[in-house]
């Protein structure tokens, strides 16, 4: 056959293209089967590195103070996030609980997301101007303890008693050490605590009741109140305490205290001012008790119960309950109380025994924005909630904006059911078992900034660390 120039084709060309087409179709079919049937392969994960005996995930790509992590008891990190908070101080009233549209954590790949560790954009928060310093020289505090426990408590006492002109009288068991009392006094002086120490060979329960005649003996003309506390009683704000006491008549016999949050505790110990919450006695009442001290000391009752029965048996004064004085008889996990978004109490107790909440660390941020800044709560647009000084959390199911319930996170004690807590803490809701929670582990104040470290523990995958730095605008 001759080549036909007009048709522009070669002999066998049509057959060749058909062969190529069949091969292409067969190839695509084979590739399709391979993609569907071939076993999936997990993406290769980079191994975690070990630096300074701390295991670090490859996603953590910023400079870290490993000595600080050791101090935080963090040994394995899966995530590290830094954010700066800028405070806008205002003279007007500011609600304790605020809702913001902006997210707390920026999702990866979005504008403003973390670069390595840090989220570039600061968070702007509004807080009230710190309250002015108050003169608390009209209040005397009494505590029965040991020299060791007194020394350990001074850092906590400094937050509320330091440089307040309030006096503290410690009745301790006789100290056999050479320099114990001298060293504790020196530490108290350095912290601005007006501390007076008396030693006694009596046991704790006798020393506890003996605080009342001790306070009465040292009362000055200007003294209005004597307050019996435990060495783990913590006042969140001296200005708020002074304001609260100003509403009561100190010239009459007044017995002011807080009840236990648990009905079984009240059933056991009675309608008394529970000592860990702080028991306030006006000067006239202290004189009445001192006059019958021998009779009351002979009673079988002990501790704060002896104070109550002495008052009930020998005077006409009865307990005035101030619900802001908190015994906090809550077992193991009191986070629901602190994260409730309600106005903070005057006192908390049991914070290093029945449950763990480092109150001195919680209070560090007050160095920047005052005691009224503690436990303020901000609810962010992505559901994360910052409770200042305590935690950053996200509920599995976000409560409504007008929800006033408190999450019951604690374990019941002494046979208490949920209803046993309603008289002091209700309304309540069930514990959120799937709540995500960063808890405060440490805080420091330096160079006019406060830095807080919140930790979300995870022994399997590694802890998540949140570092918040606070400064004024």
C-alpha cells in the first residue's frame, strides 16, 4: 500500500493508538485496586527528645527553662503554650465572671496561632483598681500551733496579715530548738507580720482555748475583734475582711463564724463557728469568756466546740453565721468550689490537707492587680475558662451563661449525700468527668510582671504546660 499524503497517516497508526489506550486503561485499573486494597500506613512520627532528663515532644519548638520544669515536677512534655495577658485597670465595678468572644487557644493554621509555643496576640482583660491598703490594727489574730508549722504558715499569712498592722499571737508548744523562735520572728518581721509568740507546755486543745484569755489580756483600747484561726486558715483579702467586720457592732457581745458545708459535720459538732473558717469574738465577749475561763476549761468539750458551748452556757450571745467564712469540709477535689465563678469567700481552710490548692501561689497575682483580682473568671469564645490563680478548664458540656450551679467535684464525707451540702453551697450539678483542666502549679512576681504555670498532667502522652504572663497596660 502506498503512503497517502492527503490523508496524513501512516500504515498501522490506528492500531498502535488503540494499543496505547488499552494499556492506559489497564494501568489505571491496577492503580485503583492498589489504592483501595493496599494496607494503610501510619505517618512516621518523630521520636520525642530527652533534654536535661525531660522528654520533649517534637512539636515543642521553643526555648524552655528546663530547671523550671523540674521545679514544676514536669518530666515529659507533649505541649507548651505561652500567652501574655494585659490588664486594663478600671475604677468602675467589674463583674467577677465575664464572657469574651475571642478564643483562649488559637487553632493551628489560623491567624494568631502559636508560633512554636507562643500565641503572639495578648489577651486584654479588665479588672478593678486594687483596693487601697487598710489599717487592720483593730483586729488581733490567735493561732495555736508548733514552731515548725508556724514557720511553714508565714508565707500564707503574709498575703493577708503582712503590713496590715493587725497583730498575730501564736501560742506554741515549748520549742526545744536553739534558734527556732528567733528565726521565725525574723522571718515574720521580714514579711511585715506583727507576730507575738508565747510558749506553753499545755497540749494543743488546751492551748487553743487559752488563746481567748491571751487575746483579751493583750487587747488595746483600739482593739475591736479577736479572731481564733487554724494555721491553715487563709484570708483572701484584708480590705474585704475589714469591710465585712465594719457591718457588725463590736461594742456588744458578738460571736461570728461559719458553719461546715456538710450537715453530718454540723450534726457531729453542733451549731458552732468552725475554727478553720475563723472565729471572730468582739472584745466584750472575750472579757465574758475570760471571766469563766476556769469553768469552761474543765468541760469535756474541746477546740472550737468548747468555745461555742462556753458561750452558749455562760452568756446570752449566740452564733452569727457569716457564709463568707469557709470551713471547706470538702474531700480530695475542691475545684468545683473555686471554679464556680461566684464571689470569692473571706476565708478558706483545709487547702493543704483535705484537698490541695496552693493559696500562697494562687495569691501571687495579687501583687500586680490586688486581692480583688483573685479567682476572677473569664469565659472565652472557644469554651476555655480562666479562673485567675487556680485553673484553666473546658467543660465537656459548656454550662449556660446564666447557670448558677456549682460542680460537685469533692467526695462526700461522714455519710453526707448531695443534699447535705445545699444549705451552704447549693445549687449543685454533677461532676464533669470529661472536663479538661490545667491546674496552677507555680507563680512568681518579678519586674512588675506575674508569671503563672498551669499544668494538665498526662503520664502517658506527656504533660501540657500553659505559661501565662500578666502585666499592666
